[in-house]
């Protein structure tokens, strides 16, 4: 079967673990060159190990996406190494601190907005410098959350940041359409990642019981939807928020 994103150049944030790691692996498997943002430099070797026998290529990029100057360094490296080509951006990196609104401190509020919203804006601004020059346009996929669309007690600030991501997706889809740049988002529900297990055991079991399919989603199941939205298979789709929640909301 033909590779869905063969010879494409992608930039994916938050590839240390979980969904981001699986996006990177799947994209490389499908023939792309992936500039994989990681927060911890030690994650680079693991990325290279899981991608070394696949048909594409991974280029680990260790930097904090809240540092705008480092984002620009990354874009300049892609421009230099790929002759200005950038086809896909996935804004996946995220931060989450749960708690009722009276208990959320300012540091947590600022961090969630800095990582989930401001950094995604800065990353998109930078990526557009290259993507707008592509005759064929490009694809941007944002990672929102079901919480951002539906809300959840104890996750109001996190939900607000992910609601902002959904709103940005809708506006950017309209704004970038003349340049043939599609913008979509996924809204994962309960996914089997380290972030999910930050809840209490009782809350974990309660969350699983609420899912229609009665199980957690796998990071690779979210990555497959992102691959679809990033590839030509979704060439007439833009401005959509795709729930990946196992029937949590139907």
C-alpha cells in the first residue's frame, strides 16, 4: 500500500511520550521526515530507536515550546535542511493540572495557557513562514480535548485552554484556506497515557465506566486519526474537530 505522507516534511510537538510519540512513529512509518519536538534531550535516543527501521526519518529537536526564540531556531533549521519545505504541523504538546477552581494556583494557570494556547499560536505563526510558500498548501492538526468541548468538573482551566485550541482551529481554517492550508483538530477522550493516571483510582474507574466502548483509547488510535487529517486522504476537510473518545459522548 502506498505511504500516505511519503516524502512529506512534518513538525510535531510533544513527542517525548504518549500520543506525540505515536504520531512521530506513525508518520515516519508512512514515509515522512519528522522534526520531532521533545522537552527532554534524553528522549532523542528512544525516538531514534523506534524509528530506525521505518521508511521515513526522524530528527529529534529538544527545546521548550514556550521559548519563542527556540521555535524560530527550529523553523530556520527546517528551512535550511529541507529547502524551505514544511507540509505538516501537529500542535500536540500539552500541560494539564486538575483541580476545582478555588484550588488552581496562578503558576498552573499560566503554564497551561502558555503551553496549550500561546505556544501553539507561536508554533503556527512560525510554521506558516514556510507552509504558505508551498504550492500545494499544507495541513495543520491541533490536539484539543473532549474536555475543551464538553467541560468537566475539576478541569475548568485545562478545558478553557483546550476550548481555545478548538476555537483557533475554526478561525485558522477560514484564515488559511486561500493558501490551501487545511486546519483540523482531534479531541481525545480518555486515553491510556501517563496524563490520564494523574487521577485517583476511583476517578479512573468512574471515567472508564462512562466510555461507550468500556475501555481506554490507545495513543496510536489517536495518532491514526491525526495521520488521516494530515494526509491527502482528508483533502476536502478543514475546520473540523474530530472526537476520539470511544463513545464517551454520542
